[in-house]
C-alpha cells in the first residue's frame, strides 16, 4: 500500500489536480457524494449572480434575446453532447431526467408498434421503472414493463421488446453495462435502445454515436455539477429525429412558438423534444458549470477514477478486514466511479463519518455509497477518508445515539 507521503507525490504529478481550484469546497470536508450532487463550480455562482444583477434585473424580458436565454436548451445540450459522444444536433438540455425518460419511452414504443414490452433491469433506478409503469398504465394497450437481473438481460432481448431501457451505471452498486454490446443485441432483435447516463456522464468516456445508441437521458447535477435540480438532458439519434413524436407537445417544441397559432407543428430535429419555458437561473448555472470541462480529457478522468476507487477498496480491505462486504464489482472495468460497501449498520456509520467531515450517502437497506469525482478529489483525500472510516469502526463511535436518527434524504 502506498503511504500518505507517496500519495502526496501522486497528487503533485496529477494533471487534473489544478481543476480543484475551480470548485467551492468547504474547509475540512472530503466530499464523496458527487455522484448524488456535484460540488459548486465558482463559475456557476458568478454566472447566476450576473444573470440576477444584470440580465433579469436590468434587461428584464429583453434578455430572452439579448442574453440568449431562448437558445440555452440547444446550446447547453450541444455542450453536453460533446461530453457523451453525440453528433451535433442530437442533444438537448431540458426538463428533468424523469420527464425526459417518459418522453423517450413514449417515442420508442410508438416507433415499434405491435411490440408490447419495455425491458429493464430489476435493480434499475426506481424512477426509470416508475415512468415505464406509468406509461403502460396510461396507454392501457397491453404494453408492460418486464425486469430481469443484469446477468439475464442480454438473453431476454427478443422480438417482443420495443425498447430496452437501462442505466449505464447502476446507482446502487456502481455496476457498468457494456453499452456497445447491449445496444448491438437490442438492434439485432429489432428493439430500440435507451440509456440513462445519470451516473456515467461526466465520470467516464461515453460514445453514443459510435455505439449506435438510439435514445438517452441524463441529469445535470451529478458529475456535471450544475446544482441541485439542474436541468436534465436527452439525446435522440439523427435517424429517429424527423419521425420522433413527443407525447408532451408544449409550445417550446413548436416549429414557430411565437406565431401563437392554435395547432401544433413540431420543430425540426431534437428541438421538438422541448416542452415549456426553460428555467433560466438553473440553466445558466449548468451552462457555466460545463466551462470546467473545457480542455479536460474524459479518459484522464476515468483513469484517475479507477485509480482512486482501487486505492479506497484496498485501504478498506487491508485496514478493516472482514468489516465490510464490497458490494460494487471487483473488476474496475465493470464499475463506474463509485464504491459501495455493505454493513447492517450502514446508516449510523455514515452519519458518524459525515460528522467527521467525510460526506458519502446511504442506499437502503445497508449500503454505504462513496462517489469519486476526480476533478476535485485528491489521492490524499481518499487515504484520509479511509482512515477516518477505520477509526470510527475501531472505536464503535457510530453506535452513539446522535447517529441513529433517520433523515428524509439519505
């Protein structure tokens, strides 16, 4: 195992180390929850202040034109598209991940009439399953959601499936699907492929176009650091755009929204997937947060992520043998940018750790989840986090009453 002094030398040689200065991070805190809510980029705060102090307060409604507010969904979507391997004109920033998922699931089943299955992973993120269930109930035409385990997924895709809907990285254990292989199998069966990138976009290289992906969604507040409730994004491949129909035909998806005609006519391309007026304050925060990525290599991000995750696993297993069960895949190639540990007392252990300045989160019933965000996390941070966890387990301090109380958000 490397010593802390050796890890300090790793940090000095790290090409991503200067990125940390672009974020606001509390003194004395090691933040291992960027896979739930990313840290605040300095540029985001500055951009929102400018929008408040100049665009909204001084320019008022004129800012839809003068500040380019009206074009932000397309412009921000294009910036995200370059980070997920999309072609120009295939990505849009809008709405929430759940709303975008509903739109794209509806689009997909309409593209495959006669097929009555949405296929997903039993352990997919719950909102993905809820939206599929809601769509099936709304249509009431025999459409159903079928879920299977990750290891059964490939073999279950057949000619009955309209769309395969999966999270690229599992939120609970960090397991990473082979995007190219699953997409290829879906297409062989004549199904469309929809990926949820919430836990992979900004954490590792993604090649939507090269993998021939049909549809994708993702959020702006995790690894893209756009702020709580930041706008989400969606991707529709060029091949589907002109026949794609959204069930939510809002005025911002109209070909000529400011003609104010009573009949709906869809805009060209991915712009038709817009619904209502974009939330400008959160949209400009996301736009500014994406400045952080200018010139950053996602492969360097991935390489550092793997190294940090491996370091954390090794430290936990060597300094706390038998205390935790590794719930994430052992093989780094099959894991996203998080490490999950199982323990029957996950909740109080995490609360004690947070009290000591290491912020992670808990997923019911017994999972401690640690997200690794290489743009602002150092190797020494990883070492110190493991050391604090070890001290808590050795002392049993997590058993104290103040760490037992449950909160609404875990």
